[in-house]
């Protein structure tokens, strides 16, 4: 691969990660066919990989991809002998859109015109199995490749491809409309929609791979979608809880990287650079979630943990006992290995590293390929003075799939074991 090829590939992947949801949503609106729209977007991406090394990266690569995909759609309509009929439909849609007032002027929450939110609801249709919904939305909304999804879900690439194909076929067979579902249908999709929005945020807050430790624009899009969702379903406390969680975490963006662009953990961050307005919005949203008096749910408990960090003056000043108690409650709701790993970190800060190491080691069989697991083990071993074992854990973590910037920090940790406690919740 030449340097031009590599540069074009990185540019195409970056654009896809940032704009795939909007591109697929726009194509779905124009074609009325979500599975075909996703195929068109993928074909445009392949054309970019083939042509950009020769022609150069366009000034507006996202618009380039959308234009190419629309041209392919027109070619497809011609082949289907439906172009004239479809253009009439599109012209009618344009006239209607020009006549409609924006949502803000009507105050009607059922008229939110957000193509990306529509796309999320389509991909989270209840006719799909939960695993299929997750796979499809990671592809179309978060913009992950099949290889990246395979790593996230601990599957093979062919298995991911099969899930995506089957999911698209099911949506096509059912002729699922590209629209926000009726109020009566929303509860069946809400849990999946919330999960997708948080996965999108996580891809901005802690990217699965690439050279950047954070992608704030991606995270901000997730917060925007959550607020739109709250307007659609104002009686759902978990929407406010998720919004709070994302506001707390996004408040750290300005402090999460050093001058080299490498990620900094909570202990290393300058807390004076945290966004106090985001923290205030997070506390307000969490208070709204709690005001329903139903008890905190999955996102509410995580938001409460994030609030503990947001209001603490330092790592040492953090209320680690409350954090462990919150994780105790979270484990009862969702006893996943990752939740238990986070609880073990809280235990290490409350009771010391040795108390937590046994809890962490129990998770080894389930998290053997999970980079943060080995990073946490390295932290604990370093604090216990087991420098050789700590260095080995850091190097193993760096070798696993994940963000390039994080891998560089882990390699440096391995080379200079011995130092301050480093933990990022």
C-alpha cells in the first residue's frame, strides 16, 4: 500500500465514522429503502477508497460520499425503470418539507424531524433480535467497520457480516417505514435506542481504534440525540439519566489529552479545565431522572458514579465508598464482567489494590481479550510493587485491539513502571 493509499484510507474511515449515520439516513429518506441505502453508502465508500488516492481527498468528503451514493441510486432507479415515478415522489417531499414549519415553532414532540433518530429507531426495530439490532446500529449509526464490530462483540468477521445481511433482509421484507414510530410502539424499542445512543457516545469518548483518544463531535451528536429522545418521551427517567451520564463524561474532554494528544486519566487531568456548565447540566438531568421516584436504573446508577467524580476536587477527595455502593446496585441490575471490573477498581481505591486484585483475576477468562482489563491489572500490580508483572500486564494490554493513543500510553507505562495511581472511570 502506498502512502497515498494509506492517507486516503484513513481519511475515508474518519469521514465514515463521523458522518455515516447522516449519510445513510439521508439516503434512506431519498430512497425509502433502508437496506438499499446502507448498501449505497458502502458502495460510495469503496469508490472513495479507489479514487481518492488518484484524485485527492475532496474538500467536503462527506458530501462527496453522499453525492456518489445518490448517483448510484439514480442508476438503480433507471435499471428498475422507476426513476420518473420516484422523482415525482421526491419532488412532492420537497414541496411538503418547504411548507412544514420546524418542530420548534409547533411544540409538537411527535413531529421531531431528525433523520439520524429515525435511523436509530429503524435499526432498533423489535422484529430484529437484540444482537442483530446492536450489530446493525454499530455499523450504520456508530460507523464501525465489520472488523471493529467483530472485536467489540467478540465475534468473527463472517458472523458479523451474516448478522448485518440477515437484519437488512428482515427490515426489507417487513417494509419498515423510515419514521419515528407511534407512541404506542416506542417502549418496545427504547432500551435498544438508549443503548445505541450510549454506544455512539462511547465511540466519541473512548474510540475503539484509530489515532485520536477522543472524538468530541461524535459524543456531542449522541447527547443531541438523547435530548431529542427526551422530547419524544418526556416520561422516561432513563433518558434523562443517560443524558446526565454523557454530560458528566463529556465535561472532561478539554482535559483528557496532553500536548502530544495522548490520553490523560482522572488523576492526571487538570480539573480546572473541566466544563462546569456540562457538569451543571448533568446534575440537572440526573435530578430530573431521580424526581420520577422510581429508583435509579442502569444509566442512572452510572450517572451517579460519574457525578461523584465530577464534584470531587481530586481522586483522593472522591467518595469511593459511595461509588462502590453504586456499583453494588449496578451489579444486581447488570452483572456483566465490565461492570464488575469497574466495581473492582472502586474497591481498590477504597480498600487497597490487594483487595481488588482477587476480584479482577476472577474476570480473566471472560475479559482475556479486553484491553482495559489488563490495564487495570497493571495498575493494581504496580501499586502493590509487582513491577515486572505490572509491566507485562501493560504490554499485553497495549498489544490488544484498541485506540492507538491508548496503546502508546500503555507501552510507556510498561517502560517506566512505578509512579502515581492512574484511573479513568
